[in-house]
C-alpha cells in the first residue's frame, strides 16, 4: 500500500472510532440515568479501575498499556462530563446552591 492508501485506511478507522465512541457515550448516558434514578454517585472509582484494567488486558499492542490507560482515562472523563451535562443541563446539581 502507498501513502494515500494508508491515509484512506486511517480515515475509515477514524470513522469507526467516532461511531464507537458515540455508541459508548450513549451507553454511559443510559447508565447515568439509572444511577440518577437509584441515587448513586456519578463517579465510581472501582468501576473505572475495572474498565482501565480490562482495556489493558485486551491490549495486543503496539500501543503500550500506559498509552491505552491514558486514552481510556480521557474517554471516561468525557463520558462522565456528558453524564453530568445530561443530569444537570443548567450546570447545577439538584438542590445545589452552586
């Protein structure tokens, strides 16, 4: 394959990544609704650690486990932000005085 073939391949992979990231975020939003209904905290560090460990365990490389961890930490941060925005669209928690 030549340079333009590889770039087209990357563009196709990027499309898939965007679709999958949005699908994952949709799942996180649904989980956020369930958490809110059950009055559970948005941030659950044990579950986050489990997700990070799963990502590392499923990593065949060439990215290092540390790189995969950083990427997933960012994905989780963005999903949490989307959950917060969905739960508190005005930026204020229910009953909060912030």
